[in-house]
C-alpha cells in the first residue's frame, strides 16, 4: 500500500496513535522555527515595495467603453 491514498491515511493514523493527535502540527511548527532567513518580515520596506508593485499589476482585461 506504499504510495497510495489508502497507505497515506494508514500511516497518518499510525503516526497520530504513536505520537499524539497533534503530530503534524508539531513537525510543522518545528520546521517553521528552524528557518533563519527571515523572509519579507526582515525587510519591511522591501515587502511594502513588492506589495505595491503587485497591486499595480492588474490581471483583469481592460474594459473598452
């Protein structure tokens, strides 16, 4: 059953039974805490500029009157 949806569900059940119902939340949180790059939050001005650029670029087609 390895690599199937059914196998994945069985593995998830086993992990939750062995390590607690919050197993996946714990490993997700651990991964988030390990990051050291800081992302956009490290440079607020850069984040602001990038957001403004993205906001100006419209994906909608221009309506002609």
